[in-house]
């Protein structure tokens, strides 16, 4: 390259080459040295491109060379190179020769590439591109702006959000849901709104935006709350972004109603009467007071105390347990002091007016000593409370009671007071022994505890009572029960993902964990359905398509947490309702029908089959013609295409129709197909002779015209096509002249003189023009007239000859048969072949003689007429001025 530059320099500047070659070489080296590149190196250019994140591999980003307006015809060619770094190799590829930039195999994720990017900032992928070789060197700065797409759904930081709301909250009070959803996408694709799946008619959601643009959902109380009626509400909170379609995120929202002290204790019995014998032993159980507060925790704590009106010594005699409300005898009764005690008991709750109950104790003086009842428990007992499982069968023993301090002559009777499935009867094997047992099966769900009194009486009417409390222990004897065993759901197809379908509710009468219900899908449930095990909310994870499947049937299980577990099932029948999401479709992309011309009107040309995958009115399809409806019509229901009139191929051979299929949906969907109707030719047109123009036209033929000369031609056309338009020419009759004087080419219609014209006058040929149509060819005829003479002196005479009616003889030329084999007509030979042969031999000798004489004469005359021969074959029907010129020339030639 350097040598080439020096040679070019020497040729352009020979003087410098001779005088100062060394200086020239220095200048050239300075010009081509790498230092000259620094001028371009400083001119770094910047190109900016914009693409969306998540584009597939090979997506075109931009053409660096084209955007730099580089001339790609330059030599050496340009080369492009990316600076080596992990980012450029990971996300983009550069064509080294064209400078075109494409995405690489790794999809660009804006949230990964720019994790700290905000809406005010832009995510930019910066690259350096070098333009080579050295003489073109440029540094190009590329900035690729990565635009956000909605590829992330909102997500809550926790799966379950607990929100505590006091039950005395005022209507329209607002509570912020601090665990708001986060969406990595920006702007409209971020979180736009929140909503509740079930608001229970008591709540609603509002959304507030802070100064930083973040949305915070607020729970608004719309109805008065009562914890004692419902202690908690469980639903799903949905976060929705602004994409199309929107993406959703969900979390369980548990609204816990906090208790407030809005209830006060109340006694179940406000008046209690107790009868006590004077010799009752210390510690005897006298009565149990029970008060109830529906609040929770500290708000429901109840303490029992005597009123200040109860004397101190009475309080000391009758001990009151402040927690349980049990009154026991704490000392010895002095029957001489008092026979009646009235105890006023208060039930105290926090911030409440105490409830008041009165216990009246009647003291009975004992002379011989009352009977004493000794209890021996068979069932578990603690502090006078007996526990028994609800699964115990009837007649299960609970306790033995023995009556003591009874004279042998006294009869003691024990009775059981109180309600419940229990009975007390004497034990037959021993005297004064009584057995307490169950009389019927127990059911915890009906009654959890019973208070019983065992009353013993002797013959003197003395009474002693023993108080019992029986608690029934719950067992897992109830399965969950669905509110509906058959749940029928209807949902429109194309639903958004994770769409809410329904919420199942099953109850279990058992207590504790035995009554807690979880929900599971049966084994026959498709994987697209999801049920929340706690709330029973059924959702569908994907969009449903009725055309793929219209009905889903599966079971949902409800299980309790007891041992062994019990369960029940509900059947779900989900019907996918149709939406007009399918356009009609023709079975073919386009249709072509072949119809013979002259096809009768309203005949069936063809059938267009069209289908629509939708159902009902959405699948009803009507057909219509967009163009050509004045000629064609279509049966909208059956798709039969018809022509209103008979069609003629010669007028128009092809029709292209646009047929539209419209369904009955709202909005209606449609599709269009092209129908081509090709008319097949029918031989319905005979050939039309264009030349000669009429049977009255004629041509002038000179008498000395040599055999083999083309005189004229018959030209005809046929409007049909194919074999129906292939034309054959033949001479079928003649008038004047010798037989075989003229021949016609069956293909071209060219008429040639075969014999020398001896006689002057009018010659007429009847030419048949026939096509090759099937089943029968059609033909036309034309009269070809020749006037043999040197000139036309009397045109009216020729016209009279043309109009004179005369017979035209059949053309018979035995000697010409061999040359007419290709023609459409065939001529018979003479019937007597031997005679013909003899005459032929005789004529042959005469023929040679005539030929010799004729040749001699023609040689002399041909020189005179050679120059004028082109002017001889002229139609006689010309303008008057042209005819006069021709006549003068012909007179000079013929000397007439």
C-alpha cells in the first residue's frame, strides 16, 4: 500500500520525484502515519436506540453503519467491533461487517439490569463500538434505553396480613394495611388499585398515594362491629396493576375484631335456696354460683364477693371462693343462734356494675343426726366436677353414693334433681347404696355440662343434698358439613388468571381443633384450580377456553383436625360460558369453481363451507357477497353460490368474488375469502370472417400471374377458446376457371394460384371456415371473388356479375388431391381409374410441349412486368382518385 502511494505521488509530481524524492517520501509517510488517526479519534459519536425488555434472541435493534451514514462501497470495507465487556456479550450481538445490532440469547430484564431504577430515571445499556480499519477509525457511544413492559405481578411481602380492629370502631374509620404489595414494574405497570374478594358487607378498601407515589390500601369500616357476633373475618386482598391484561397479586387478609369491655357479668340464677342440717360437717359444699360475661380475656374476668351488707361472722361461717363462686361451710353451725342466713353475692367485672345474687340458707335443727351422703366416684372427678366422654354408652356408671347415720328402722330414699340423661337408683346388692349412671347417649354438641343434686330423705322428713357437676368431654364424632353438597358455577371464558370462582363453607360441631376445617381439592380436580385450605376460596389459575373444554366436574374435600380425621365432600360443576372470541373460518383459504358457460341461472355453482368454534348465537354464521352481488347470490345458511343469470365466457371468462362470513356474536366477528369462478368454454360461436369483408368484394388478378403466387388470404377469428377456436379453411365450391386453379392453406387461409389463368373474367370460390369444436363443429362461409384481367375498365359490369345468381360448381381437382390431404374437405377421383391413367399419359406429352413454349414467352414478358407485379393485387373498391391512378398504370402495362 505504501509503494502504491509513492508511485502515485511520483506520477502526479514528477518534478518533486526527481529533485526531492526523499522529501516527498517523508511527507507521504507523515500523511499515512498512525498519528493522522488522532484527528478522527477525538470525534466520538453517540447513537441512541430504544427497545423493550424481554425481546427474543435475534431482534433487530439498529444499524450502526447506516445511522452513521457510512459509504459501504468504500475499500477496504468497514469493520465493526464491540468493546469487550460482560454486559455487551451477554445482552447484544454486533454484525462485524454490516454494523447491525441484535439482541442475544439472554433476554434483557429491566428489573435485573437496573434494580435501583425509578420512574424518573431511565434504564440505559451503554456500549462502545469501534469502526475499523485504521483510516476509518471512529469510537461510537451507544445508549440503548430499556423500556419497561408489564412482566411482573404485584406481590405482598407476606402471605397473610393480620389487621386488628376494635369492635367499638366507628363507621367510616380507616385502618392502613401496612404490608402493601410491591411491583418491580414502573408507572402504569406498577400497582394501581386494591380490592377485596369478599367485603362481608362490613368493609371496603380505599387507596391513598403518598408524596413518593406509593399506594397504601386503607380498610374502611362500613358497618357496626360486634366481636361477640363474629370475632374475625378472613378474605383475600387483591393488588392489581395497570397492564393490559392486568396482573394480580393476592394475600390473605385476616381482620381480627379486638374485644372491648361492652358486656357485664350476669348470674344464671339470681335466687338460690339451700337447706342445711345443724350437724353438717365443715367443708360441706352448699352451692355454686355462676355468672357469665361474653367478653374476652381480662374483659371477661369475673370475681365473686359478699356484699358489705353480709355480716363479718356470716362471711367467716360460709366461705365464698372468689374465682369459682363455690360456697362451702367453713365452721360449726350454732342452731341456737340462727336458723336462716341470707347471703348477698356480687359478681364483679372490670368497669361494670356488679351483678347481684341472693343465697338463702335454711338451718334445720338435728336431734338424732341427719343422714350423711358419702360419694365414691367411678368417672374422673376434681373439685366436685365429674368428666365423662360423650362416646360413653348408655348405662355407664358414674358414682356410688352411700347414706350413713341412718337407724336400722329408718328408710332412706335418694332422688336425683336436675336435668340430663342420668338416673340414680338403689344398688341391689347393698342397702343404702345408690348408683348414678347415664340413661342415654351423651352429645357434647347438644349440652356440655350438667348440674345435679343428690337429695337424701328419711322417714322423718329430714333432707340432705349433695351437689354434682358433670362435664361432657368432646370427641371427634362429627364430620364437616358443607352448606351445599352440589355447587354449580358459571364463568365466562377468557377470564383473568387467578379469578375468583366461589367460596366454600363447611361447619363442624366439634370443639377445638376437632372443629377446625381445612379444604382440599379431590384427586379428579384439574391442576388449573386452586383452593385456599383455610378460607375455602376457589380460584382458577389460568384463563379458561370453552372451545377446549366446556364443563369441569370435580370434588372438594372438607377435613377436620381431629383424630381420626373426618371429612365430607362437595361436588363442583363448573360451566364455561361462551364468548364470541372465535372468528368464522372457511375450510379453504380460497375457493375456485369451474362452471361451463351458458350455465342456467340460479344453478348451484359451488358450496362454501364455513365453521365457527363458538356456541349458540356466537357460532351462527351468515354469508354475504361483498362484490358482484348483481350477478351472483349466496344462500346465507347453506353457503350455496348461484348465478342470477346465464354467464357468457366471451363477455367475461373469470369472476373474482369476496365472500364475507359474519357470526352472530356481539360484537360480531368476521372473515373474508376469495372465490374464483372460471367459465369453461362451450362451442357456441361460429368463426367470424374478417376478410373478405363481404361476398360482394373482389380482387383484380393479372392474367400473367404465375402459378404458386399467393393471391390473397381469408382471415377469420373465433370467440371461443381451445379447440373450439382452432380454425380450418377449405374450398367447397367454385364458379369459373378450371378445376384446381386455386388452393387454400387449411391453417392460414392463404389462397394460392395453382394453374395459369387462361380465361379472363370473374372467378368465385366458396370458402368454408370451420372450427374444431365438440360435439359438433361450427362453421361460416364466405365468397372470395377474383376478376382476372389486366385492368378494370367497367366496374359496374363487374358488380352485375357479382350480383347475378348462378350455380357454383363443386371444386374437383384430381391432380391436386395429394396436396389437399391436410384440408378439411376431401374430393373424389374419377370413377374410372384406367381411363384417367390413359388420358394422363397423353396429356403429359402435350404438357411438356406447352411448358416449353410458355417458358419462352414468359421469359420475354417477365422483364416488363417484374417491377409492376406488386401493384397488380389491388382491391377494386378504393377511393375514386386512387382508382384512377391505378387504372392509368395498368393501361400502360397491358397496352389496352
